[in-house]
C-alpha cells in the first residue's frame, strides 16, 4: 500500500476523537467510552470496511492485541495495597480481598450447577468448560468504567476491582494449564506457571534495591524517556516469561502492573499520568474498536442453533455474578450491590479466549462458541451502561 498503509489508523483516531467529544457533551446519560468504542467498531465494520484492506488488518490486530496487554498492565497498576492489607482489629467484612474471594466462591458454585444443567441439555458440552466461561469477568471493561465513574479508589471500587481480578486471574491460570495439558497431559511447562509469583517477588526486590543506587538517580530518576523504556522492558520480560511457561500474556501484563503498584504511585504522579495518557489516549481504544469491528453479526443470524443458545447463556452469565453480589446488600446497599453484579457480568476478552480454547479442545461446539461471542458483546454493551446509570456520584 506504500504511503497509504497508515490511512486506516488515521481514520480510526479521527473517529475515536469525534466519539470522545460527543461523550463529553452527553450530560444526562453517561455512556462509558468502552461501550462507545465497541459501537464505533461495529459501525465501521458495516459502513467503513472499504477503508481496511486485508494486509493492513494484520498490524492493526497486532496493535489491538498490545492494547489489551497494556490495559491489563494498567489494571494491575490500579490495585491499592492498603485496601488489600489486613489490619489488626479491622472488620473482616470490609476487606475487599476477603469479600472478593467470597463472591468468587459463590459465582463458582452457581457456574458449576448451571454448567451441569447445560451438559444435561447437550452431553457433548463439558460442564467444567461452561463453568470457566461463566466465571470470566472482563477486567478490561470493569477497570476503565470504575475509573470513569470515579469510584475506583473507594472501598466499593476496590471490592469490584478485586472481584474482577480474582475471576480473571484464577480462570486465566486454569485455562493456561488446561489449554496445554488436556490432550498431552500435565507437563513441567504447565507447572512452571507457578513460578510467576516468586519471579515477581525477585523482580520487585531487584527494582527496589536498584532505586537506592546512584545509577538509578542518574539514569532513571531524571530521564522520563529511559524510565518509560525500562518499564516497557519489564512488561516485555513478563511477556517472554508467560510465553515460556505456556500461560496467557495477559496474566504477565497484569502482574507487571501489579508490580508497579507496589511502589505506591499516587494518582497525579507524572509518571503514572504519562502511562495512562499513552494507554487510554493512544493504544487501548484501538483494542475495543477492533473487537467491535471483528464481530460479524450477519453470519451469526444465519445460525438458528447459535441463536437458540444466546438467551440461556445470557441469563446464566448474569445469574452467576448478580446473585452473589446481592448477598452483599446489607453491607453495600442493594442498589450498589446490584450495580456491581451487573458490572462484573461484563465479559469481552477472556470469555472469547475461553470459548476458543474450548472449541480447540473439542469440549464445546461451534454454536456455543458463536453464542458466547454474542453474549460477550451484549454484556459489554449493556452492563457498563447499567452500572454508570446506577452510580450517580463517586464515593
């Protein structure tokens, strides 16, 4: 394409800017930017497909995938350790980690029961795979929505963020292990996933000691470019490690952000603002636009079997998240508990990954995979809007 190879990217950024300006002028209904980007992608797939040629899609998909990894990195960076640390004499019911674990256990029990029922309807569908699919939560949607609504640093926001992290982290680890061992058996490569946490501790200690040296102050402290490059190098290191262990790169990206969060950068820290500006302004919107762009609704409509699975999967997707959160009504208030349950029902990335792994392993069929993608789109469009309309003011 020569000099025209970047034209699709130019159109994307122009469209993203227009959408952002429209969102800023909408005062009555607060639509999350994630939702707007997905809709933009769907519209572009219908009316602007002529702008995108096949050879250009490869590098756009690569940029989109990096946007996902960077979003996972920023998600890990948003973890506030003071909310997760247990304090003597503190009310255990107010600890986001404890509550998040209880919500996950409740969701797991419901997902197992519903997965067993779906297996009874179609014995070719494995109940454990449906359980993993239902357990997923899109951290990539939950975190930006919490940030936009201004609740991410509150105890309520940290509870929802922690619940989303646990759901994604545990399912990521299980999928990483099962994906490589279901047919060939459990090997040392799958077992090495467990090395990620101790490696994170070692890297943290290395950076912590490096910060006390004159080399750090000379090369990193006053040079923002080198500091950013060093951070991207750490992100790349985690990507290499996760590839070597056979786990998902989104797991390594999240752990890299979690590592940076341990250095307690405040919200208006120049370095943190620089990282967020690069992510939310440059890279992450491409990911959400391309997800919408890749969805082919006309193909799905022509499959009655896939259409038939959507209502059942959609209802179960909400049940496994909303019911456990409703149990927190006495602590959070029923309105906030329901809003949180709907937000945690947002599913986009990991559920699609889980469905593709299930299809590859032969434990779900093509109709289920297509229906899962539609459920992911619907929950990603509907759930953030319900949450944003329910949370009228930040906490």
